[in-house]
C-alpha cells in the first residue's frame, strides 16, 4: 500500500476598513485571493498569514476560520480564513503580477475561476460558517 499524498492549502479573504477585498493576480489563474500550500510542521493559520504576506506584502490578523473546499479526487483540501490587514505595503512577488484592494462587486467580476468566486461568496456569508464543500 502506498502512502497517501494530500495537499493542504490555506487562503484568506482580507477585508480592509473600507470593506474592500484583497486580490492578487497570479501568473496562472489570474485574479484570486492570496493563499498557498501549508508547509510541513506549519499551522493552517500561520500558513494563511505567511502566504498573504509573501504574495501581497500585507500583514494580516485572522478573524475567523470560514471552512474547507475539498477536491476529493485530487486529494486537495483548501482551508479558508477571513482576515483584516494590520500592516505592510502592497507589493508584488514572484507569485503575484499585481495586487490591490477592490470593492467586493468588482472583485467578484475580476475573479474568473468559478469555484474561487464561490469560495469568496461563502467566506463573506457568516451564516454559512463553517462550511465543507466537497467536489
């Protein structure tokens, strides 16, 4: 029997004081929320904080855990958190071609991957927390 290989990621929906959402423009998927793979020995929360900083330059504080999107066939679990900015400056990286805070309606139009928009909608609706979406 082979050892299972799973991928666990942590992503954030970061809302500033004006109610705008932080998006990064990745080289492969276009506009999306910041996030990435959890490293060995790293907590989900710390991964979300680290990935947001690496991809956007923004320091965040986690407000709440929102839920999980699980791609069962690909063995990928995407964990999602709601957060707020507490420092840093918007900067691009090797993982982000562009970054910025955008009004929620505009952000929803900018994000072209359907399940990324769904993740944002679920995170922005506290009545759905915590959620588990399997596909």
